[in-house]
C-alpha cells in the first residue's frame, strides 16, 4: 500500500497515472481530489480507488492509507497518452476501522484533449447506508442519489501545478 505522497507509476491501456504534483498544464489529464467528512480512523482508515475504461476494463487501482484527518483531502492525477480522451469510471471505497466499506462514490467522466481538469469527489457521512440504483451514486451536495455522469466541460481547469489544493 502506498501513502498519498508516494509516486504512483503505472502504465496501462494508454493511461499514465501520477500524483497531481507531477502534472503539466498542457497534457490531457484529470486531477481527482478526494475529500471526506467521515471520522478518521473509525469510519475512514483507507480509500480504495478503481479506475476503469468505458468498457469497465480495470486500468488502475490503488489503496490510500488514511492515518489521521490531515491525510484528507488528497489527490492523484490521470493523464491520457497522446490523443486519448476516453470516458473513465472512477470508483471510490471508504474503508472503516473494521475493514468494511463504509461508503462509496462513483464518477463517470471523459477527459478533454489538451485540458487539465479538477474533479472533486467526496466520501460523505450523509451517504453512509445509501444504496443508489444504476446509473446513480450518492452525492453529498444533493443529499442522496444523483447521476454518476459528470460533464467534464463544467469542471474547473488546473492552470498550474499546486492549484488543485
């Protein structure tokens, strides 16, 4: 298991995954910022991330340890190789102190060529024990289920490294 500050080096199906601090503004990429209001460590000790292609082929998965409340928020980057701007499914799983999933969040989003975008995702207290029907996910701002599809054109741009925080 890697800590949030560790460099992530995985190359799969044309996607390169790296921490947001290694991203450049001219690349086709998505900076995913994970935040949570879950109690650390009782309700949140780990965040498991699974990124899949539009055909649900696993592209990357990672476990991020959350030892203290200072470990949240954190971010990671998803960068497409030249010309790729495919739809991705990002699944988040909040793991509690008992090793069980306390809440989940799904986002389906497409990368926009030559844009570096910021996607904020929350693992929220008010989404615990909420079961949404496909194609929906629990979204804390809505207070319940809503579409997991995210319009990438509505996401803010990451102008320079460090702006995601």
